[in-house]
């Protein structure tokens, strides 16, 4: 496992959430604390219900979005003292897990993510 990966969660919708610690030292005793969460969604025809795609052909979606489609959330805190780094990082992870994991686990999240990326 990559040393920056601190958590991997198998979501109820079949996706895998990966949480990484991308923190870095910015001075002798301070850090930029960075938590990044990713989900890579394989873009395949079975992912979509017809009402989500509308009249858009699957090939058009695949050509524009590519596969895998990536959800990425990055949260940063700057100038965190070295002795507080781990607690601040753990708070970022706990807050993310409490507030977003249930949403990311919904059955229609992968298809909605792909369609959002397609529209952008």
C-alpha cells in the first residue's frame, strides 16, 4: 500500500474510497496538513439508468469524460504546529467520513458524478 494512503473504504455502491495524507513540512516546526479523498469510477454502460443519461449516447459521455472518472476532494490546513499535525489530520478525516461518506455511498452517486463531469 502507498505510504500516503491512510484509509480505504469499500462503499455500499461498489466503489472504493481512498483517503491520503499529502501533508508536508513548511518550516522547522510547522506543516501544511493535506487530506485528499479519491474515488475512481469505471465508466461503463451498466453504470447509468436511462433517466440519468437522458438522450446522451454513452459513447459521447465516454469520449468526453474518459475512464476512470475521478471524484477528488482535497482539504488543507496551513501552519499547523508539528505536535498538532496528527490530531488535525485525524479531525479532517473524521469530519469527511461523518459528512460525506453516506452521500458517496448512494447507489446513483457514480452515475451522477460522471454526468456532472460530462456537463462541465
